[in-house]
């Protein structure tokens, strides 16, 4: 007979610390017997939702979800291996497995595994991959100091600048430097939550100033891509993906997962794409541009049967990797005489700038692009305004030269 197994997160509202917060506990019940564990997380009693077992803070909820997954995984492993498991045995196993590391690189490894466990739910593979790069830089920096690791409580505020200097010597961009510095600070915040240290020594640190620049194509360059004839099958698919993104605003990861079932018809007969973005989980609703419709119709005519049989109704099924597609896209750009190196994200930026230039309201563009906040969309307004200003300056210069 299979044992009954339940997990409950709860707080004791009567026991609060000086800052008003209270600890979050995890009660595991197996066959009617319970064991209580400390999760290492805290929250304000007013923010706790006892029905759902969550707080009002997203990051804490994500860590609680990772904790729950660890408990469930350990329970399943013990049940498979030993055939029987009790609440106390599970607690003892977890306290051994999930003991908080007390050194910097050990904490980095533990945090990395925590992110990996959340892939597909609250984290993407891309996020995990970026964190692995930050972990690698942290280890290389520690090695350059002649150390294998160091206690977390020995980390000082000056090490933030040391790590920054090490990263800048490698000629990383400001964005990459900030990413790796954020990872170091994140480890300190985690150490605080585990009560290894009292405060984050990097709490007031200043990060690199990043100037946001977006790359996009003009209408004339998009027209060149549309007119180009390509014989190579993979290069042609890269061209179609890029153009499809230029007229729909879909990111490459969303186009890879796009199915014909995501394309719907409204009551007025207009066709549109309705799909949840992979990155933000926000639904994007994009009316189909005639050019995007043409690409879809061509794909349906040429590969409809193959798509359904092989890839479950995918619009853009392919056999090559993302890196191969990027290289093919770069080749396509060179063939068109486009000076900028093409990337699939450039196509998404092209959609944003062209849509705004066409007079589409910024709120509608935000909805089509699946942005979580309209501030993400406003960058296109800044770019459009800057271009208008530059065009006007060039016009004035020409008029002055003609009058002279």
C-alpha cells in the first residue's frame, strides 16, 4: 500500500523578529506522522497566504518551489530505494542533503543547482546557461587569487571592486560585467537568508552604467531580404524566420515553438497569432501581416504533411542547431549587402521600430510583443525620436550647404 505524503508551508504569526518578519516552516506528513523543517526563508505575516502557502514576494516563492521539489524528489528516491520512508527519516536525509554551504564557491554551486531544478517552470535554459558563465568567472577569479575557495563570512565589501576589475580586464561589456557582479551579490543575499552572515556586504554597490542600444533594419534592408533568392535550404529557412519575426515581433525561441494551432481567426475574419511568450509567460496577440501570411501559406503548401507527421504541427520544423541558423542568417545578410550582422533579435527590434513609425499605439505594440511592462516598449519610441532628430539634422546640413 502506497504511503500518504503531504507537504505544507506555514508560519507562526506569534513569533516575529525585530524587523517584523517570521520564519517559514515546512511540515512533511507521511502516514499521519509529521516532521517540521526550517526552509531558511522569511516574510512579513501580512504577506503570507496560508491557503496557497506562498508570500507576496516572487523570489521567495520561487525558492519555496525549489525546496518543495527537493523534498518530493528525495521522498521518491527513498521510496524507490528503501521501499519505505517516514517523516523523520525524510527530514534527516534532507538536513544532510540541503545543509547550507558555508564557502563562496560551494554556495555558487548550490545556487546553480537550485536554478537548474526550476528550468521549465520559473527559469529558462538561457537563464541557467548565463548563471553557469557567472559561476565559471567566479571560479576563475578565485583561482587567479591563488585560492580554491573561501569562507563566505570572510568576503569583504572591497572584493566587489576586485571582481569588477578582474572582469573589466577581460574586456567584457558592461552588461556582462553587471551579470557576473549580480551573481556574486546574489550569493551574499542567499547567505544572509541562511543566517551564515548578518548582511550583504555588497548591498550598496554601484554597477556599471549600461547604455541600451538596439539594432534594427530600415525598410529598404527588409525589402532586400524579401527579394533575395536562396538555394540553400537552411539559409532559406533562416531568411524566412527573420522576415517572419520582422512582421510579427516573435522572438526566435517562440518561433521555434510556434504551431499552426496558435494561429486563429477572429469573428471579422482577421487572422492572428495568440501565443504565450517563452521568456515572460505573457500572452502575445499579433494580427497576421500579409507578408507573414504569405510565408505561412508557402510553408503549408510545401511541408504540411511532413510538419504534421514529424514535428507535431510546428510551423518552422528544422534539423540544425540554433548556432547553425545564426551562421546561415549572417550569410544571408552578407548576400544582401547589409552592413550590420543579422541576428534574430534584431528582427524583433525591427518589428518594434517599424510598428511605431507606422503610427501603431505603443500600448498595442507592447501587447503584440508580449512585454510585461510598457517601459520595455518605450525604448522603441526613444530610438524613433532619435532617428527623426538625426534625419532633420542631415536635412538642415544639406540646405545650408546648398545655400552656401
